[in-house]
C-alpha cells in the first residue's frame, strides 16, 4: 500500500492555476522524485503536504488516512537550508526534536552520534554562517533526518551548491540513503540527479503543473561514483525529451 | 573555517580613537575661543571652568544625579516591560495591532513641553510623573522595533517550524523573537538616548531634586557654567547607559559577530 497518495489535487494561487489535477503516490522505502521546470509548482506540492497551504481540491492520504495539519508524517527540508543563524549547529539540528517536546539533553544525545556520518563533527558549536554551503546543506539534511518521520520531503537539497560539491553530496547522499532507506520525495529540476537517486520519477509540465510522465528507474545502486551506464543515459535522454517537448503556458 | 573568536581587546579601543580626537579638538577650539575673545563666563564659560565647577559642586551634582538616575531606570524598566508585553500581544492579534497602533503613533506626536506639566500636575512632584514621562518617550522606538522585527522573520524558517508541528507559541519563541533581536537593539539604542533627557525635562517642569532642578536653579541665578556642568553629568549618564546596551547587545547577538556575518 502506498504510504503517501495525492489524488486529483489542484491548486490556484490568486488568479494563477499552479497545480492541475496532480496524481501521485509513494510506497514505503521508495525514493520518488518530482522533476519539473523552474516555477512549475514543485514546492507548492510540499507546501500542501506540510500544511503551509490549505488543500483546495482533491485528496491527500498518508498511510490511508486523510492528511491533517499536524499528523507528524513528514520531515521537510526546505529549498533554502533555513538554518537559524542565531542558533549553533547543534541547536539547529535538535530543533525538530525540541518542537516534539524532547528535552534538549535527550535531543543532543540523539543527534551527536550522527554528526560524523554527516561530516559535521567538530562543527556542532559553530554558527551556520561559519559553514560552507555543502556543510550547511548536510546540516539541513541531518536536521530533517533526526525528526524520525516516516516520509522525508526534500526540496532541491543540492540546488544551491556548485557543481563539484553537488556531485560529492549526491554521491554521499546515495550511500546514506542505501543504508537508511528513508522513504523520500525529492523535488528537483536536475535530470541527472533524478535518475541517479530515484526509484521512480514524476515529470511535471510547466505551470499549471500536470504529471506528464511517470518513469521507473530500474538501475541497480550505487549509481554514482562510477561511469554512468547506458540505461541511465537512455532514461536521462527520455526525460529531457519529455521536458523539452511539452505543451503548456510558457513561464 | 574558524571557531567563534572573541574580538581582540585592542581593536575596540583603537576604533575609539577618532571619536576621542574629534571630541577633544572640539573642546580645544572652544577653550581657545573663550580665552582669546575674552567673552564673559556669564555668556559662555570655557570647558576648563565647567570642569572646575563639576569638581567644586561634586556633592551637589551627585546628590541630584541619584534621583535622575532613579527616574531613568524606573521609567526605562517600565517602558521595556510595556513595550515587550504589548509587542507580544500585538504579534498574536493583528487586529488589535491595527486598532491600537495609531494611538501609539499619536502618543509620540505629543509635545513633551505640553504634556510634561500636565503629568506633573496629575501625579505631583514625586518619582511617578518622571517615570511615566521617561516611559512615554522611550517605549515607542522599542515597540516599533520589536513589531517590525517579528515581521522580518524568514518565512521559510516559520514554514519549516510549522512543518515540524510547532505551535504558534513555539514559532514565536524559537523563530520570531530571536529574529527580532537585532531590530530590538536598534530601537533600544534610540530609546536609551531619550531616557535621561526625558527624566531631566520632567524634573525641570517640577521636582524637588534632580539634574533638571540643578539646571533650573543655575539658569535662574545666571550660572551657565553650572548649567553646563549638569549637562556634562547627564551626557555621561547617557553614554554609560548606551555603553551598557552595547555590551548586552554584544552578548545577545554574539552570533552576528562570527565570521561570515558583518
Ligand atoms: N502567492 C502566490 N500567488 C500567485 N502565484 C504564486 C504564489 N506563490 C507562488 N506562485 C506561483 O506558483 C508557481 C509555482 O511556485 P513553486 O514555488 O511551487 O515553483 P517551483 O516548481 O518550486 O519552482 P522552483 O524550481 O523555482 O523552485 C510559480 O510560478 C509562482 O509564480
Ligand atoms: Mg521550488
């Protein structure tokens, strides 16, 4: 059974129709990407899931139950890292647990053993401004992971990084994901990234966004850190084709 | 990649040098002018004479500085409490904010010259009217700063917290309040410079003691040197308060001092 399901979801913001009859689902342990052009409405889908935006029409169910604002199903990583500049890294990392009512001490105890894995060891007392872009992104990711929610929503987690750091982070992330197997939804407009990380990819059209393709990626992992195989190339080409030859409003 | 480094002590002092130089040269020009022009000390006393008066009248000045300080501190404490409590109420109730904000703006348009005698008339010659006047003058910059500061919170941080399941109160304490702190300190610095002046003005209008009374009496007995002596004391008082807020700000906003900000 799917852990997360969107049925006939449409959203209009003011006069702008942003989402048009979106249908998608995510199975437990699955890595699903939502790929779409810039400004399509990808982040809007996450805003619906995190209840930052009310559901206007359609249905969202989580583990079979209708989504309500505070059911604690999702850990959300926003498009920019949204680290609090006034909190040290360790206190940024424990934010989600603190909100859940975990004491500061217990929250730290939970986070500290994970620092090394996320390449943040020795930086827990630093402020976000003292970290490099890649480290901030890893911190934001760790802050998401430690919340222990069933589904992770990652909004372009590597979008703000330079090409080299991005590749390193993707490789690192793939390894992390392979051991942890979080149920993840990734929003991206990077075709390579989607193919490298996903089990399944939904392609959105330009605004108003519809699902114009659903593509399964049957390539064995790890896919990164080795020469890309022909199958990956084929899928990338097909995705690009779909994205380039779509109809819809021009942005 | 550096640890948060405390600022080197020498640098802060070195940065003060231009200020000290400019103030010193202003006084020097003043002194030289008074000596060369031979102007009567009843018109314009030289800085050296003012300093001499401070030394001569130190007991008087000290005794009258204490009530002024009391009024300033009490008024400021009141204003801080009111500004903060109000800002929280206004932040949680936007409708109330829209209803009340014009009143606060109007409160700032009241000329102190007109309102001070009335407040003294209503509350007598004791501490109360001074405290109220200091509070009236200082609460607005802090209130505005806090309200603006809350509004300047990064919406993405708020969305994130709500996605974590945070309540309105949690969002306020962990996101909105810390975001407002830089703004708050900007308002606090403005307020603190008004505080002593407001206290002295309230005394001037009616009091038993205080720097305002010293100034009033000295003026009435044609002693500009003593007026200026009291002015120097009041300026020093403001400077000390200003430095104290700067110190608190340095501690509270330590995160802004680290590498990468600035
Ligand atoms: N409050 C609003 N009113 C009207 N239109 C809006 C509003 N907020 C967003 N939009 C529009 O909705 C569209 C989708 O926004 P969204 O942030 O979901 O895009 P996105 O796919 O995440 O884009 P990007 O790749 O740039 O992050 C955008 O074209 C934007 O112009
Ligand atoms: Mg987006």
